[in-house]
């Protein structure tokens, strides 16, 4: 959104009348174009009168996603609606209470920032009802000043969200820095190129050091204010929010709710080839994740729960399936964070919807959904009406030849494992990567890892899955549009890393069914389109940085010549500031940052040690890179400073 564009498009007010039921009283400044009855029903959810306050989230301008038509997306942009329902007991009112709802409709994903001002406006409306309250609120929220808010790129957002350093991208808040950011030359080894505000030269080592961080502002947020009726409300806008991350949900809460106890490991019955990636006893969260990837119709039922709580489960699921907005898209477009029976016809028209409901009627109608997640019981149910042969309601890929069908069938016969002993054979062949993944996630939650760290694990998982799909397509269909690279990389290759060919084939076999399911979805088509734009706009060409870093992290045996070639490729590819930012985004600080590269400082090869030092010296000339250098372990940092000092003396 442009900084001068409106932050909020509409303000809505609905009331509950004992005779008329839910009714929409005001739409300001104009009508939304959505049916008034549907709006009023969404704004006054079932059971809202039982609580003093309830928050609801729903969407406007929802259409069936069409990845081939970008213009259609921009005509009527998706609006997120933050809705507050208040019930005030009043002895003078019929039935002793007044129930009203006020909603803000915005394009902003971080719509939770409007909660304080919406609470104030609702209070004033109860005191003095009238459209003037909506008019005043509309003017206040749209006067919020975001002109100085940094516009972070995708790579900068990934660096910021993976860092605990409050001063990360401090420079982006300075107009002077932003104007000259492209002028930073990380190739020049001069004192002026290495110094910036907040750093100094350590005379002993010659290295740039960070001064002690001051107790300043947290640059993960942009601080501004909304002035409403003479009250200045401080607002903190998160800067590291990705696409598909809407509102203030918790992935950890989603996982904890639907993780069965150790006494009840889950249903042993097979559900569907797309869903049972681990065969019997597939973890419920993996069933949900597979349902999201293969575009199944998903319902979250929260009978007796606040509609806002149900909505947050839906939004968390959207983040889960998209890799937290970093890999896939098209989930929030199909999300109905809160819906009811009034909108059932519109819901059923949407392929692969993710919906939140509070009406238990949905549970009885198994033909309406494929997967139902009951928030009260923590149980995930697969509909008996979901057929294994049923395809998704999207365009099919080009019709494959008989040879291709046979090859795909051979993959699926191994992966599904429902024939006698099939699943046992799969277990004998390899450890179940999904089970290991969920064990790792649950251990991280139990040891109090934060929300960002848990989201990052699912980001990596989805990223590996789509890269695995590219290899599968090349093997089965002998062609892929989602590889994201070429073999013109000096033999360094592209795609995920495997210990050996056998483990590669096992992983392909285990994922074959859900890969075939994903290939028929809207998110797959979006990924094809987005990857093309990604490659075109990438600053680092002809090098799969993620693969090379994965080699250094995962491979037990890697030749000196290949390690040397990797560091050489990094030095050749990281010349500009933007290239360095793109490079560092693949080295999240909460996963060790530069530690995998720091091992090169202790390599037996002198050549590799020199290249590691040259790479780190280049990084420390940037205001972002130096934070990564200072975040090295003490052992690696001392080794770097000592070798950098020797290199400077030799050069002199």
C-alpha cells in the first residue's frame, strides 16, 4: 500500500434487536458492496451475547483465487475485518442488555494494532450513538502517519525476524542512510567503509566492534500513534510480518491443541493417501499440514468458544501451510476466519477453504468438509466422504503419458504403504522424517522456544518440500517449472541436499502422494508464477545459496575441492550490499547465523581459511553484516580476528 493511501477503507456498526435480530446500522464512508444481512450475521456471531466482549476476524471481497489473473487480484483487494462485539447489561433495555458490534475493514495484515482505538470508539458509541462516532474514528485511523516506516524487502524481513538484536536495521530509520544504501561498497577495504554510527576500531585486532547497545527502540517495530478524540494512542507496527500472516495468532497454541497425549497416539486407521504421509498414526498436525498442502476443505469447530479464538486457529493454519508466508501463498484468500450457516453456500463454492465456525451443525454434515479440527476435544477428523481418488477442483496439469503414469504409480505404491506389510517396509527403509520433524517441534515448544523459532521450523519444512517436488517432477515427468536454478553453477548444483542417493530416493518415495496432491492446487500454480518473478529479481544469479549452506551444515563428508568451490562462489556472488542482504537471509541468527561458514576458519586447507576470512571481512563492512560477525561464538570470533589481523599485516 502507498503511504498516502487509506489505512482503513470502511467502518461498520451492527446492532442486535430483539425483534429484528442482527442488523447492520451504519457503513461509513460508503457501502462495502457485501450483503447487509451477511455482514450483520458475521459481526454478531453465535453466542456473542453470552460474553461481555468478543473479537472476530473475517474477510471481504473474497473471490476464488486465480493465479493467472493478477489484474483481478488488484481490482477488489482482499480486506481484513477486525470486529469488536460488546454486551452491556442495562436494566432499561429489553432482556436487560444491549449488544453492538463495530468493525474496521483494512488491507493491513497487522489489523490487531487497531484494537485499542476500536475499544475507545465502541465505548463512546454506547455513550452517544450516532454515525459521527464512525466518522471520527475513520478520520483518526487514516491520519496515522506511516511515511517514515521502512519498506523492508523479503530478505530483510527474514533477517529481522530471525534476530533478537533490537538495533537490527537501525540505519533503515535514517533517511540519510536509506538514500545512500546502494552506495555502500562492501568490496573496498577502507576505514571509512567499515565504520558507521555505533562502531569503533579495536586497535588490538584491527576489527570493527559494536559499541554497547543503548536502551533504544526495538526496530522489529515501527512506532507511530493514532490521535483519537484528544487521546494519543501509541501504535507499534511489526516490520517482519510475511504474506499469509494475518493478525496476532499463535502457531504454538495450534500445535498444543491438536497434539494428542502420549497415552493416545491418534487414530490407527488410514485416512487418505495425501494425508497419511507417515502411514498409520500420522501426527494430527501433519495430517492438518498435508490437508493444507493438498487443498482439502478444512473446518475449525469451536462450539462454545469465542469466535475470535476460532479465527486465530484458522489464521495460524494459513501460516502453517504457507511456510509462514515465506514459501507458498493463496491460503488467506481461501480463509474464512469466522463464518456461519448464513454463508454456507459461498463457503462451499470456494475450493480448499479454511474456515472457522462455532455452530456444531457443521460436524454432522461430513459432506461439507474434508478435515474437521475440533478445538474443544483437540481431535482432527477426516471426513468419511473424502475419497482417495477425488481430485481437487483446479486445473489439472497437462495430461501425462502412459509411461509417466506408470512411473508415478511406482512412487505411490511405495509411499502409500497400505498393502500387506507396506507401511512396515517403509519404516524399515528409513526413519520417518515427519515423525522426527514433529518430535523436534514438540521438544522445542517444551523447552520454551519462541513463536518465531517454531514458525521458522515449518518455513524450512515447506521450503524443502517444494524443492523436493521439483526433483520428483524431473524424475517422473522429465520436466519442472519450479526448480529455481540450472546446472550452470560450476557443478555446485541446486535443490535440497541428501546424504546419498538412497536417502534421496527414500524421501521422494515417502512424499510422492502428497506431492501429486499439491501439484493440482492453487498454491502450486501461485508458486510457479512467483518463482519466475523471484529468479528474475534475485540479486545473486546462478547460485543456489541455500543448497551450499545446507551442504556445510548437513553433509558429513564433503571434499576440500567442493568446500573451496563453495567459498569461491560466495566471494564471487557477494559484491553489492543487496547481494549481501540476500545471502545473509539464508543464515538466520536463531539457527546459528554464520556458524556453518565459521568452520572454514579452522579448515586444514590454507586456501579455504583465507577465503573464509576474506568473506567475513567483506561482510563486516556492512552495517548488517557486522552484527552477524559480532554474533559469532567467541571461539570463532577470536579465530577470525586473529587471522584478519594477519591478513591486514601481510597486505601492508
